[in-house]
C-alpha cells in the first residue's frame, strides 16, 4: 500500500493514531483534575512500566487533558547528569505562562521562580553571567532561594499553586524518566508534593519511569507509598492491540484479516511499540487494501531488523564487554528457567542474581560492578531483592538471536 498513507507511528514517544487500551488511566486522571480543582484531597500520579509500553505517550495524553481544562502545565525529562532545579524552573515558567492573565501577582511568582532558578550551582554575578532563565522580571530575594532544594521547592510550588488557585485553575508538572532524578532532588520533590497535598493546593506531579521507580521514591521518603497513586502501564490485551491496528487502517480505507491480527499478537505480545513497528512494516509490504497473514509473514523480518538496530541494538551498544556478558547471562538463565517451567506456562521475566553468577562461574560480588553499571544505564532493574530483569521487553530474545 501507499507508504505515504501509512498510519502507524513507531517513533520514540510518538503518539500512535489510536491510543488503545489506556481509557481507564485517562478517565481516572480526569477525576483527579476535577477533585484537585475543587480542593478535594488527591494524590499525585506515577506511571511505571517497561520501555516500549507507551509511558511517554500516555504522559503526553494526560498533559493534553490538563491543558484542555485550562491548567498550566510543564514537562521535563529527568537526566542523572542534570540537577532538577534548572529543568523544573523552565517547566514551571511555561506552566505559569499558560495560566495567562499577567499582573502584579504573576510577576511576583515569576520573580520567585527566577530567584529559585538562579540558585543552581552557586550565587552571585558570575552565575548570572553563565546562565539566565529567560524570565523578564526582577528576581525576588528571600523566597525559594535558600540553596536548600527541599526548602526552596516547597516555597516555590506553594507560590505557583496559589497563583493558579487564584485563577480558578491548577498546575500539573509532568516528569518523564523520573527514576533518573538525583537522590536529593527526589527527596525534595516528595517533600514538596507532601506539603502541597496537605494544603490542598491545586498542583499535582505526574511522573513516569521504569518499574523500580516506586522503590526509588520509597527509599527517599517512606511516606511516598501513600503520597503517590501508582499505575502500572503494561502491554495491551488482545482486544486493545487489535484496535490499535484496525482503527488507523479503517481511517485509511484498509482492513486486517483476523488471521493476520492473530499472527501480529503472537509476534508483538501486545507491546505498543512493537505493535506500531510491525504494523508499519505490514502496511508497506501489503499489495492490497486488506492486510493478510502472508503480509505479516513477509513483514516480520523487516520489523525485526529495524527493532534490532533502533530499539535493541542502540541500547546494547551502550554496554561494555563485561556488561554485555552479564546481559547475555540473564537472557540465557531466563530462557532455561522458562523452558523448565513450560508446563506451568508463561515466560520468566526476572531471574535470581545468584543463578546468573552461577551460570557465569563467578562469585556474585565480582559481578556487582557490571550489574550496578547496567542499573544506572537503565538496561536492567531489580524487581525484588536478589532478582534482576531487563527494562526492555523481548531483550533476552534479541540477545540470544544475536549471540
């Protein structure tokens, strides 16, 4: 079929034409917005899941919902090498601007925001020459500029939320890759969110990250388990995966044969990124307006080759030789455990670190550097004590196929 009309979108964080299987999360977020706007007690939200399940896409959809309600919104992507202060200042600057209605109270809050931003990395004229936050009002001294990120963030969010409340609206801050925040920044964010919640101010934080994000938050503040509402974002069920393929095709005057949909679910296991990647390849190879099982068979190697380079390979290349050995050992152990457990059904998603060490003929302590480096690179995570798992679905299958 015409590649120009191809509706499928396997780009990183790119919204697919049909956001299937996420209605429950979207409806729940509408309730959160309504409750916060009416000063009802409500928790901030954290989305967790493997890579490729659509967390970033869903984060964008939730932000759009807040924008439609007239809220001020800002988004940032956490990076371990960047302190939260500068990124959050830019995000909140945008959120305050979205509130509109300039005035003396808005300038006051922007001045506090500027003062907060300028505290990054030090004080004085030298810092101001190095970086300016782009806020065209004088900095307000004595508020959110102590240099203690926890104190400053509580004061800043309180002022921003109060401004939104005066406008009859709210503020929503969206943080992607939240597990990559620095420990001090995580602690400050939890403390500030706790204070805002207690005061019932109209501001919420919506974070997204890998499955171990709840453990990161809990290690920072014990009350984070009650501070956030956690939503696990997983692969699509069969009905949602079919809808993600059928709805865009229908809009373009095309269709899928039932047998083709069955083969697609077998190939993708319902992971949204894979659904889009295989869907795009099937569309391009199909010669008629109905995509059949033969089209899936021909397209599968094309989709797998693209995933091997862009989805799996790019991550594998970030690992050192020693780290790659550890990754392959995880894949081998998971494969062996799955084969032994076939009678019980289901693939093994996590494996004991002790068994990985045994497989390599090494002591567990000697593998700690490789494991810790892979954890920091976001290639693996620890779902439970003494367990290790890939953050990328089907990564083990990729490693075994390219050994």
